[in-house]
């Protein structure tokens, strides 16, 4: 593990700054790794109230649960201390997720991939399983983020996830960037 960290540090010092690649800070990487783990919540939970009741130490004076969907495995939180709205997608843990991963047919990016009404989206082809997983709850996520922005317009918007959740977070970040063009959307995936 130490060798890997040394290699990454050498790469960062040698190449990253000259290539203008932005890496998340170690604090952000740790924060959003933790948030990506938060999405692995008991699927029997029905909403934010269940999550908060089961994890009071996580949802203390800092984090507020704004939205949770056990069907699409996404949670939206707001951090008062670190000034962000975080959207986290869960990775693969069951047969349903394996089926999602296996739905590899390429489709147009967006909520209706077979009949996209947005011309530019017909030219963006993505993995059908990931696209479907993101857009089954996307309108709720967008509405939640939009409401949170109104309350805290200076908050960062960060989308994260692990494994299947990483793929979903990247598509979600792309959709949010399209729907919220005046905001910088960050994607930190694992």
C-alpha cells in the first residue's frame, strides 16, 4: 500500500501539475469515500428518517439527509460544515445490480433513450443499465438538488459512488451539468 501511495505521489508531483489535471484534495477524497459508503444502506429503509434513526453519529450537526431512494440506491445529503450538496450512488451488491451491469446495449443518454427528444443526446451513447438506473430517480434527485441550491446557493455540488455507483455518478453528474449549467458539478468516484 505504501508503494502505491509513493507511486501516486511521484506521478502527481511529476505529471499532474504540468498536465493541468485537478485531483480532489485528500480531505475531499476521504469525505466522498465516506459518502459513497453511506449509499450502501439497508434496502429496507424507506427514506431519510429511517437512515437518520439508524445512523445518528453520521447525521449529527453536519450532515442532513435530503433524499433517499432504496429502489435506485441513491442518497442526497447536505453538509453544513463543508458546504456541499452530495449525491451518492451505491455499487453492486445483489443480483439486480449484476443484471444492471450486464445490460450493456448502448442507448442514447437521457431519460427516454429510445425516443430522445433532446437532439444532442441522440449522439451520446451510453450503457443501457447505467442510464436506466440513473434516470429512474433522476427527476427526484434534480428537484432535491435544485431546492438545496436555493437554500444554500454557495454550496458545491458533488456526485460520488463506488463501482456501479461510480458509473451512475458520472452519468448523473453529466445530466446535472446539463440541467444546471450555471453550477460547477464535481464527480469524485471510486
